[in-house]
């Protein structure tokens, strides 16, 4: 196909027909906006506005990659989370909207105004940055075992002007000795033989951010077992997990001595994260 100037609407219709899936028109508009620098409102107000041939070629290349299954966030290099524009890349998990439910729960806890907070396996820095944006008095730190993820989260923090300290550490292994009032994490929780690993956007995300042993609970086991030593008395642990893992994760929390253990749901009303509290001295 020889690329030539085309009207926005013609390009969007062509692309949506190729992309398919749940939101082909939205994907097409996001990609065309990325290429042209125009807003989605522009496409709707002036559908006849022409896109020059060079930009048509770039757009069609991105559409082709989307048709191959590449996540829209990777193609745009950005994903919004908690209204924060975060840079993303294939070295980390793409932040999901349902993880915002974990952020909401953390913000609702009765914590000190200067609480020490840790985000384990931070990836893009999404959870840590969301918390820091809402609670400027909290001392928020984050860690990830992957060097490229540490660099990405640090870059996001710097761009957003949020004071989150990011370190390279495999869970708690290389962290300074600090008592945290809150530890949060969206760890890997997919079983190694899960059929969903070969479908959709997750095909292009790192297995290290997704897979945790035969039952998907290896990392959650480790975190729940080690977290009490890193929590202050009365401190909280909140972990995201799979929608069928609620009962198993609650048992792991209980086995580790946590109280007030509770599993809560995401926006789709599926079990999505569990929280528990380290017993205080009076218990």
C-alpha cells in the first residue's frame, strides 16, 4: 500500500477494522493522537482533516504492531494510573486500573502523618507514586529486583516531582533497616502453567513480573513470612493477588501472625487484594 494523505476518519475506520478486540476505535484514536499530536476531540470535530503521508506511514506501522498483540501502552510509551502519566516499557508490568483499589484501601488506613511506606516490586512506581501524590507527609520508598525497572520508576518519580526513593532489591534482601507503617505490593501471582500467559497483552510483559511458581503463590508466601520483621507494631501489609487466591492468601496472612485479615474486591467485584495488621504490643 502506497501511503498518501488521508482524512482522520478514513484512517481511524481502516485501523479499527484491522485491530478488532474490545476497544478498536479507542486504540486507533490513541495511536493517531500519538503520531499527530492531535487530541481525540480534534478527530471528532474535524473528521475530514488530512494527515500527511509520512504520518500515515508511521500510524499504519503502529496499527500493524497492535494487530500483532503489542500492548497499546508499550506502543505509546505511557500509561495513566491514578491520573498520573507514567512511562512504561517492556521491562515492567503495565499498571492496571484495578490496582487503584489497593491504593484506595491504603489511603483509608489510619496511619501516622509521617508514615514510613514501602512498595515492594514497584515496576513503574505506580503504587508508590500514587500514595506519595496523595500523602506528601508520608516517607514513601520503593524497590524492585530488576535494574531497568528501578531506572524507570526513578524516572517517573523525577518527572512527576514526587519524593519517592527507589532501590534495587529482591524483596527485602537489600533494604536498609527501617520499620514500616505500611508495606504494599502487587507481586507476581500467576501459576507457571496458566493458559492466559500465552494470550493478550501479557505475552509481551516480563514473566518475572507475572509468574510465581506452580500455584502462583511463591512470592506471596515469601512476603507474608518476612514482612512482620519489617513492620512497626500495628503496621499494615496489603498484597494484590489473583481473584481465585483470596482464601489461600488470607491463610498465609493468618499463619504469619497478622490480625484484621480481610480480602477486598476490585472494580469488577472480584477478590483482588488482601490486607492484614501486625499485632501491637498490647495484644
